[in-house]
């Protein structure tokens, strides 16, 4: 079985994406060639992306193999993305201070294994300090949680 | 000439008055501090402080806002260089080589060159603004929708052509960025595209969340697990500054970036973004060692930083001379002037000479203040890198989240940042250059609007793009770049279609070539 190269995989992914965009664009009025509507440019760009993806695929006969790409940091990456997702979900529900405190505690104490004491001190001081700097000094609105936390 | 110099002396008399000098200093200081915070760029800083200017006279108000703008642009480069988080789209190119210099322990020289390059570019472009504002404004007036469309297409193709990798891959990224820019309400028909029920996407996908995610978050994801990415020891003063070779290597990029940035910045549009991309591409093509770009080439910092600072000044040409803001920040400055009862335009110089020349002179002063303020801070900024990475990246993550959330007070932007971070992580693993995505995203709305306006002007006749001289020349250059850049791909495809030259690639009988 032929080994897939990185460019071949990328070409396939982008080809699929461009076909998806073309499919979704059929719901938007195309207009006419003389008077393009809101759907005209997305369709044109999707075709351009399709052409470029095919070019990438065809040019990807030689190159780095997908199997040679290292994903050694994937566990950390998953944890960080999970924390980002938690922040997005919790920011307006728990408020900035509580959300940041929990996120930093997880990253510092659990993911980076710096210990619970260091994590609590860092997370508490950072969340309160940045809240003061942004919310009070710079007047950047940061969401408040339940009971004004 | 004599009259111009007399007017300039008049302006300096105003700019060097204690109160105006104080506002320039405060503006630069606040701007730098705001710009240093990842994700919080000049637009956020100026928007936050606009109400403060209501009680000031017009000259002081514009001097304060101008100082914030310059300061924030410089501050944005600081985070680009130290943490690979661009403060805004114009700082994206600085991330690439600036951060690589940091990894090599050369953060100080990178920051210093960014400061000096910005100062030189800002000063020289102010001289150009002073003498060339009226005639250049006239030239900018000749740019209608067809010319704007052609310029944007040319900008994208120049970037793709001058990329070190495959042009097909760069164009793929640019097309992806343009498609992302299609999300949201269509300005001409108010049709809501690709929103999937998310009301916040009405204004489209923001540049800041995507830029922070693609560059900053992806870097954190790639570097996770390392305790100290950069070995820092207490730097000596001379290690904070560029050495003789680095000064020599930076000189020409600074001057080229200044000229490019100013000329591109004059044209209404995202000039400071395009100028930094074009400058980087030009420097890479002109360099004797293009292979160094992307791995800590100081030219990759000097050129784009000078270009975006020069374009910032160039953007004042249409704003002051024509009353045409070329971007969001000049638009806010225009609003500030109008709040004070001043209408920028062709009569501004005649009716309010103290404002025009006071602003010009204060730009000189602001540039000097910025250099004096920021060079001593280089050592302080570099020492931030001594914080163990296990503590540093969570802090960066929080700052990025604040910055992104504060743009629209929307968690959708935080989701976009996270998604862009994941996409950036995967794309970097697959060896794709991310910068064209940002350029495509920034240019997409203008590209579409100018294209459709052009056809509206010509009643649907596509020959408008061939009959207008400036448009035709730019599109011809763009087409040439496309054909030259895609030549390897086209040759490969032609060989396949010529019978008997090669077996088809999909055939299992193809022999492996050594």
C-alpha cells in the first residue's frame, strides 16, 4: 500500500472542504454573472480552493510521509484545548475570576504537575490581579459570576 | 518649500508645548502597555480611551490618540516577538522571524530593531506626508472599486508568489482565509451567510480571534510539555542590542519597508496589513540567504515592522487630506475630530492649519518618545521569558482569552480562537504557512465589495477590469505572477496528459524512481 504523504492528505482534506462549501453555497442566492449575488463569490472561491487542493494533491507525490509526523505533545495539546473550551463555556456562567482560577489550577497543578500549593497561589493571584488590571484600571468589561464573584 | 517649513515650525511650536508634549508621552505609554497585552491591540486601546478625549482640545485629542496608535503598534510587536501572539493582523509577519530570534536567545536585538525600524520608518514617512499629502491624496482619489479589486488580487498573489514553499499551498491558505471572510452578513444584500444559527457571526469571523488562535494558541499547543523553551541568562547590555552584522543586515530592509509601507498605506484599505506581508515577501526574495527566513532572519523583523509603521503614517494621508479613513483606527480618529467639530478633508489645511501641522509635528515627537520609552524596556521584556514555561503559557492563554473576548464581549470569539488554535496546530504539522489565511480573511470583505461594485458601475460588463489602465496593469502583473509561480505544477500536469511520456500516477504499475 502506498505511503500517504502530508501534502496528499492535505489535498484530500481541502478538496473535501471545498466540496462542502460548494454544497452549502447552493442555499445562498447566486445572482447572475452580470449581477453577482451573495452566493457568487463563495462559489468562486470554493472552486479556486478546489483547484489549489488538487494541485497540492498532485504535487504531493514526493514529500514528508504522514507516518513520519510526530504528535508527541498531543496529550498536552488535548488538555490545553479542553481548558480553552471550558473557558469559553464557563466565562459568562461562572464569571471571569472563577473560570480563570479553575483553568489555571488545572493547567498548572494537574497538566504541568507543579503541585497544588503553587497552583492555588498562582491561580488565585493571577485571576484576581488580572481582573483588577483589566476590569478596574483599563475598564475592559469582564463577566461576573453568580453572587458577584 | 519655504512655506511648508514655516508651517512645520509653527506645528512644532504647538507640539512642543508642555501640555501637548504630555499628551504625546501619555498616549505612547498607554499605547505600549495596551499593545503589549496579547490580543488587545491598538483598536481596543483607542476605543477605550476615546471618551477621555472629549474634554480636550482637538489637537491634544488627536495627539493623544495618535500616540496610543503608534505605541500599541509597537507593543503588539513585542508580544509577536516574545510569545508569537500578534496584537493585530499587521504584527503577524513579525511573529515568524521575531519569535525564532527569541528562541535563539536574540529577543533583545529583535525588539531593538523593531523599535529602531519603526522610528526610522515613522520619521521618514512623516517627512513624506508633510510634502506629499495633497498630490498623493489626489492619486488615491483615482482608486475606484476596479482598482481596489485589482490591488487586493495583486497583493494576494504577490504574497503567494514570494512564499518560500509551494505557491499552490500558499494559494490554498489564501483561498481558505477568503472563504472564512465570507461568513456573516453580505453588505450589499444583507443576506446572512454560513451562520448556522449563531447570531454573533453576523459581523463575520473576527481577525483578532483567528490571528491569536492560529499563531499564539497553536504555538502553545506545539510547545506544551517543555519547561523552558528559551534559555535565558541575565543579558548584558550589549546583548540586548543588535550586533554590527545585524545592524548592517537591517538597514536596507528598513528603508525598503519605509517606502513600500508609505506607498501602500496611502491607498484606502488595509494598507498596514498588506504592507507588512509585501515587505516580508520582498525581503525574502531579495535576500542572499532566503533559507534563513522563518528561522530568525533579522530582515524578517526589520522590513515588516518598518513597513507597517510607515503605512500607519501613510494612512493619515487620505484621512487628513480627504476625510477618508483607510481602516478602523483612522475611522475612530476621524470620529474624534468630528466630535470636536472639525471636518477633515481638502479644506483642513486651510481652515485648521494649527491642527494639521500640530499633528504632523507631534508625530515626530511621538516617534522620539516611543524610542526613548521602549529601548530601555527591552531588557525588562526579555526577562519575562525567564518565567518557567509551565507558568508562562497558562498566563498567555488567559491574556489571549481576555483580549479576544474584549473585542466584542462575545464567547463566540473565544470558541473561534480555540478552533483556530487547533487548525493552526494541525496545519503547522502539515507544513502549511498560516500568514496567507490572515491576509485572506482581512481582505475578503473589501475584495467582494469592490468586485461587485465594479460590476454595478459597468452594468455587468467585465471589460471594466481591462479598460481601466491602473486595473489592467495590476491584473496583468497578477496573472504573470500566477503563471510563473504555478509553472512547476502546470508542467507536471502537461507531462501527464501527453500520451506515452509517463505512466499515469494512479496506476499500480508505476515504477519507483530513485
